C-alpha cells in the first residue's frame, strides 16, 4: 500500500494562481515535490524546472575534470580533446598501454606491460579486455591521442561532406547576419534573441521557389507591387552538389556487406546494438568488432534563473572538482516541509509484520493488501507534521480548497466530492529553526524504545482510562516541528483516491535593517537598530491520502471469510 503523499503547486502552467482540481489527470504536471522546487526572493514565488531558464555556466570532462573553454567546445565537437576515451562495447574508460615486449625465448616471464614505455601505444579496456590494436588503431606517443585520432576522423568521406555543406551555406549565413545588423538597435536585440544561424538557414531553404507553386509576397498586393522586378523573388542560392554518391559511401548501411552479415549470423552479439552505434559519429558498421573508440562527451554545469525577474536561483561553482553552489535558492529553505501520516495504517503495520512470519493463504494475502486502505462510509484521522525551516517563528493557517467533481453525463450538475475534510480553523505557531535543541525529560512521552507510558504501564490508571478524543487541532509541538491533526469523512459512494488541495498561509516577523518605516513595518521605540517587518506568504499543496475500498468490495471480502 503506497504511503500518503503531499506535493507543492507551481503556477507556471496556469493563468491563475489557483491550482487545478486534483481529480483531473492533467493536474499532476502542476504539482512537484518540495526538493524539486526553487524560490525567487525578488518575486516571492515558487519556481519549478519547467518555468526556469537554464544557462550553461561551464563545460568540463567527467573523466579528467579538465575545464574546457566555451570557444573550444564546438571545435572539439563537444568531446574531450585529451586522452579520455570510452570503450565501444561496455562504455568503460579506456587506458593507454604500450605494446607487448618481445619474447626473450628462454622461457622466462616477460616484463610487465605497465613497466614498458616503448611505442606503439594502444587503448585497452580493463573491463571487457577490448583493445584498439584489433582495429589497427595504434599511436606513436601516449599523449595527444585525440589529435592523432582526429586526423582519421577528418579524412572520412562523411566528415568531408559535412565541411562542404558548411562552406556552401556560409554565404547565406553571412548575408542574413548583415541584414540583421541593418535593423535598429532595439529591434536587433529582439531579432538576435529569436533567431540564429540555424533558423536563418532554414528560412532561406523554405523560401525557395517551388515549381508549380506561386510564392506568397505581401508586397505584391499593395499599390505598384506588380511593377516590381520579379527577379527579387528568385532563389539566389546555388544548387548543392555532393562529393560522392550516396550509395558509394564506404560503411553506409544497407549494402551487400550488411546483407551477408545477417545471412551468415551465428551469434546475435556480433551485431552492434543501437545504443553502441547511436553515440558514434557519422555512419558506423553493424559489426561489433568494427566499432571504434569514442571520445568522452563533455558535461556542463548549468545555472537557473527566474523567468520573471531573471534573478539567479542556482549557480554552481566554476571548478569542475567542486560540487558546491555559489547561489542555491531552493524552496526547502523557505517553505515549511509537510509530512502526512495515517494513524490507522501505523497501527496496522505491526500486525502485518507478525502475519509475515506465518504462512498466508490467497485469501489472507488479499486481506493484507487492503488492510491499510480506507473504507467507504467511515471517518479516518490523519496527521500533518509541519517543519519550519526559517530562523523566525511563523504563524500558519491551513484551509481546504472547495472543489466540485465534474458531471459524468450531459445536463447533470457538478456535484461535491464524496468526502469531507476537517482541519483546524485557527492559526498556530511553529517555533524557529535552530542548530541544536535541548529537550526536557518531563516533556518527552516517548522513550528510546519507541513506547509510550500506556504500553509499558507507567501511567496511572485514572489517566489511562481517559480517552483521547481530540483528533482535529494541534497534537504535538517539538522544537521547530508541529503536528496537526485532521479528519476525513468518506461518503458511502466514495471511490478512487482521496485527493484535495490545501492552502497553506504563514506569517513571520523578520529584522530588516534596510527598512526605515512604511506599510507593514512595526517601528521599535528606539530609533537605533533594525526595523521589524511582517511578511506573509501562501502556497497550495495537493494531499493524497490513498485509495478507498468501495462498500461492494468490502462486503464481498467479508462474505468470503
């Protein structure tokens, strides 16, 4: 049985701040886990990964941790330019070893490979024992292997064809860049944001004259447009001619060599998988023993900004060896963390563990799967453990958003959900966060074994007889944690999961030395010292208490036993 969950709302997908009804399947994209959200201090708003803008702050190799300048990334084809290679079979990191020493012929053991530094050198995989000498890829020196291997890649027919394509489109890109520079400065800035070299080339290709199709030109509809020179609409791009025919490329798929391989195939491992061929450059062979070593792709460190005010939310340190952040504005440091539990499930958990030690029949297994589920027509309490992450105490108020279930048939009015949720209507205080807390022994009701006084018999009989009636309200306060009790009443026709939107409002006072008075500021009697300001914030959450067992299923399970 899945545990009850609570997720936080981000209003980036909707036009209003109110979240969508939780029973709609599309509402799941508007709610996120707390640790996946960010918080903008300038806008006082929650941000998610869908709405933030991402910027690349640096590139590095994940193997050697070498920081690559941004200007060299495109020239190196987004791969490490040092001695970092991946095995084409298992994707393990390859190491550079020297050739085997000559056999002395007297029966003695040869010198270990690692102690010899004589050329030629080759790449070796310590995991699958693959080496580049099988493909006649050897090197004269153990450094600068990427530059030595780049010579073979640049001389490949497909690489030369790509260079010719770039030379063919270079005049078009140059002309589009000069046309954009003639636009005024403000419009040129917007044009630069929404266009680049790729879109310029695509626009030039889409505006070509197609035989039999008239070209649309809005200027021809204006007065005097028909007298303009028609040669302006003609495509000025020269027709491109390839260096070689498509079928004449060596190693291209679909040839007689591939057909012969499939016909005489004895082991499926002889054919390279799609994952092995996908990361390779250009056209690769289908045979596993013809795969070439790959340079390790570069990784990037990314910064994230608020889409409204462009304020930086996440900014990692520039060094590749560091995992720290210069700026890290996550929502967990600003919003109260809420954990929801169901007491009736916790009480049923020990019984379920005891039943696991016994042999269970098929009927007992079905009963165990629905033992923690809520049953229609009953009421169940639930607990909300709210933790304050701020260094100031907060005043919290909870409320349930009203919602109506969409009608199942046309003409039927919207009806209320088949359950009712009760939460405390008054606000409550949660203490501030601190690094260390001291607890009094008399305030602790739970010992080190997790048993209270009722279970070990230490509480007096008179107090033991008093029933715990309170289910809605503040149940416990401990450090910066407050446990709130709620109750859900299920209707007789309740089905599916119990989901509802909950609005959380909290208020706190903080000392801001930059404020000198104004709205919402409580001035202290002394003019010297920081001013105290009151801040309010609210956010929506969706609470999922779990599935409901219908009355028909409950009756059938009872009849079986």
